[in-house]
């Protein structure tokens, strides 16, 4: 199915919001995600509904159909494969690739996507630790993956991914030496504000509750 870039962006945004467990996605939530007006969102939802990509009822939000989910996963697959290519083969920093992949994800060739996947060795996760959908649309979620904010003192863990791929956040993590695969130990969790104190390569680093909710880890 031929879709415009704007339509693809909406499908990806709706899928992402649905993964947060919000149920039907409200027009206001989607407008905030897309940085646009609610009236513009409503117009787009009607168009996507006419293409059987989602179900939409006024005041009750929208949700993707099976076809819509399949299209969204294909876009996400391309995005994450291109991010992987940019980091692994062109040596971009993980903080540099999101905006570039936003452009590349709209290339329509399925054959190119499949060959890119093969060229990269069929990677399971992108440079931010997010799972890459297979060509069958399935996603393998890493077992025992939790947010750093959920870890208890004494926990030894390995960094598995980030929930926030904003450039400034990734630059900060890189600056302090925290990347995918980095091992850490949780030293303390402060009850009054939920901040986390960790040992990172022999130095102590404290993360606010907000930051620790953006980092996912796997216990060792």
C-alpha cells in the first residue's frame, strides 16, 4: 500500500503510543506526539480509517487495525535497521542517527530493507537497545529487562537500552561513559525523591528518578 510520509509518521506514532498501554489513543495525545493541532489529527485519522489502517470514533480515540499495525511495524523495522547501519557501518554516534533514520525510513523498497537486514547480520536490537521487528513483523523482547528505576540496591546489571533517544540525553550518557553493554551496580535508592546511585566503572553517578525511568537494564 502506497502511503505518504505524513501517513507513515502517524501510524508509527499511534503504534508507539499504543505500546505504552494507553488503550485507544486520544486525539489530544496524538496531537501532542505529532506536535500539531487536534483538528489536523482528526482529518488524518479519517483518511487512515478510510484505508482500513485504523478504527476511529469521535471522542473515543483510535486504534490500529491488523493492517495498520503491520504497516507501522514495517516503518519501525526500516528505522531501526538504518540506525544500526549508521552506527555500525558509518560510525555515527548513537545520539546522531535518529533524525537521519527518520528520513531513510520512508524508502519504499522491501527488497532493500531485507538486503540491509542481511548485510547487517540480522541484528535483533538497534543502537538504542530497541528490538528490531523481523520481516514477519514479530518482535523479540529481551527477557528480564527492567527499568533502572525498578532496580534495588545491590543489583548488578548491564545496560540494555534507553527509552528516550533525544540527542541531548544520549550525549549526556555518552559523556559519562554509559552505553549499551555497560555494567553497573546499584548502590542506593533514595526514598525521598527516588533517585538512584550507581557504580559506573569505579565512579559513583547519581540519576534522578526521571532519568532512571529512561534507562533499561538486565540483571546479572
